[in-house]
C-alpha cells in the first residue's frame, strides 16, 4: 500500500498550478489525462523490482549501490547514477533483497515487483513455425506467456507480467529479448 510518505514525496516532485489543474479537468477528457499520467510514470530504464514510480525513483535513488551489493545474481547496475536492472544471463527471482537494503525508499517491499521489462519474441521462434518447444512457457512462473494456436503466435498478458526474465533465459535459441 502507498502511504502518506509516498504521496508527499510524489507531490513534492510534481507540482501543478490551479490553472493547470482546471485545464486538465476540463480539456482532453479522461483519456488524455490517463495518457499524460502514463507518460509521466513511464520508466526511463529498467528498474529493480519493487521500484517506486519513476519520478519518485529518480528523486529518491542516490546511486549508493547498496542494492547492487545485495542482488545475489548481479543483475543491478548503475546507469546515470540510478539503479537499473539488466537481465541477460540470469533471471530475477524477485527475492526483494534489493528493496530490503534500500535506505532511500526508492525500492519498497510493499509494492508489487516489476522491472517493467517485457518479452519481445522474434519472428524466428520455433514454436511459431510448427515446431515443438515449451521452454519459455514452462519457465514463466506467473504463467503469462502462452501460444495462441489460432494466430500461431506467442502472446503475453502484459498486465500480469512482472518482467523477471525467466522466459528469456530459458529460450535456448535466444529468440526472446526484453524491452521497456
């Protein structure tokens, strides 16, 4: 749950004038508001799991590298003095050790874990070419990656995916890449 410290820090970083507030309420409708909110919260890089909203994360993370030391798989590194995650050789098991050691509250265990990375499956995927392969589907712990036999394509439930990278590391052909 987001507590009052989260919202206080969020609103300290995001100021809005009365004129801006009324403009956003009376122009563009709910769709424009949702798009602008989504654009505001869009991540500029893949973040460790349990990262707070991007504007707050950029303010809170000071590049202390405590999360880097805590990650048992060495997936976290500094990018522009902010913690980022790169999943190439090992998946993130969402253990939460990075959030446990974060003293700046840029990572919070009370948030759902998500790196914001999503699998992108190459057109060369053998499953999409009538060959038997289940590596990525069986490795996907949240079971959000599946094969659609009608379209002959792999499909992903973006809302339930946590960006752990299990599918990528399980693919023996390297047909899966992770993108923001």
